[in-house]
């Protein structure tokens, strides 16, 4: 990637739930929050993609990896106006969150 090319900005979160019940509470809110209208708003503001992956593990914990990809850091900022609303409707569930964000320095698709 040359310095002249726009670098995508990426946000990654790992959610850990102690039970299927807690995961189910989160998931129902998640799929409601990210409605087709929400997706169109995010795309219009520079979000390129978003994925939620159920991590395949053989233990009692349930983990979900969330990845958001934006055109650039400015698009990330614009989309936070929407993502920031999650706390208002996210609901009550028990889960641990860890994450990071930054510029993509290498990749292919």
C-alpha cells in the first residue's frame, strides 16, 4: 500500500459470554440494531463492511469476533454517531469486551 492510497481504518472487538442465554440476549439486540436502514446509513458514511463471527471453541464460554472496516479514520468518526447509540438500546447482558482499532497496513481481498 503506497502512502498515496487511502488506508482503511479497522475496529476489532472480541466479546466473551459466560452462557448461551447471555449470548442470545446480545444477539437479538444486535440484529435488531443493525437493520437494513442502519446498514445503508453506515455505508453512506464510509463503512465498507462489518462482520460478527461466532468463534469455534470447545468450552463453556461463547465468543464473538466483531470486525468493522471503514474507508478511513474520518469515516470511522462519522459512523460513530450511529454506533454510539448501541449503549442506549444494547440491553442488559453479561459479557466481557476487549478490542482495538487502527489503520490497515496490509491485506488482500
